[in-house]
């Protein structure tokens, strides 16, 4: 995908959704961090269901530590990897209290030093909490970038580097939101809904998925 096509790709996604935001629910930066950690290999919808009661009770690292691993496990029992996630969330809360005055640190290095926080999680927090330009590559972004030809790469880091080079202004801040939402609702893993995709003709994926109940176009010899 060349520069002009890349600009048009994001222009169309932005036209469809001018102000994209994360679908995770949170009231402060600490809750955002927790929600993103819990979202690994889980859906935002599932995380939101698990955190509504939790976040009504817990708004600070100190309250999370006081809650403890066992009670946290009960709150998040409906999402995957709950044992590891519960331990990581309590452990990172302890570190926030001990090393950061109970606040979520702004630097990527400090964030990724926390238990359960990788580069993708740090990027999501930095973008949503402080408006920093980051390119968080989750499974949706990885798929969309490789399938469309926007920024191909064999690893999330390679795709992130490609996005860093290719995404133009004024789309850099919202880029990963648009890509996540596009992958979640249109460019789906098993059956991309090409018939209603606003960027279908810019996309390298072939053959395009036809609309339901519509026979595929016959191939010409």
C-alpha cells in the first residue's frame, strides 16, 4: 500500500468513526491499566462485565492490594487466565505503591517493568491515558495490517515499526483504535465482511468475501 493509498485508507476509517476510543470501561488511569492487563486473550466485552463490580469497589492500587488475589479472582472468574492475571494485578499494584507513589508511571520502560504489562499494554495505556501517539498491535491490528497490506510483518513489533513509518498525520493518534475496531467488526478473522468494508478496494486481500446469500462472481478464462 503506497503513501496515497495509506492516507485514503485512514481517511475512510476516520470518516466512518471520527473520534475512536477504547471500548474498555474505566474511570481513572489505574483502572485503565488493570482493564488492559485483564484484556489479554479476552474480549473487551468480557472484561467490562467482570470489572463493573470490581471498579465500583476498587479505584486505587491500595484498594486493590487490600482486596487481595483471592477476592480479585472471584471478580474476574469469567475471563481467561484469571489466576495469572489476578496475581499480576495485585503485584503491579504493590509496585505502584512502593515505587511510584500509587500513580501509574508515564514512561514505557517503567510500565513494561510492571507484572503482566507488555509493550502492547503500555502502548494502549499511554495512548488512552495521556494522548501519546503509540501503535498498539493486538491480534486485530496484526491481522488487519498483514491482510490488507497496510504494514506487513511477521511479529507485532515488526508491524508496529511499519505503522510508525507509514501512518500519516492527522491519523496517527487514532490509528490503532481504527484498526482494532475494523478488525473486530469488519475485517474479522474467519470471514472478513468485505462486501461492507469502506476500504475494500484499497486492500490486498483476495478473493474478497461476497455478501451473504450472494453467489461469487464467476471467474473469467
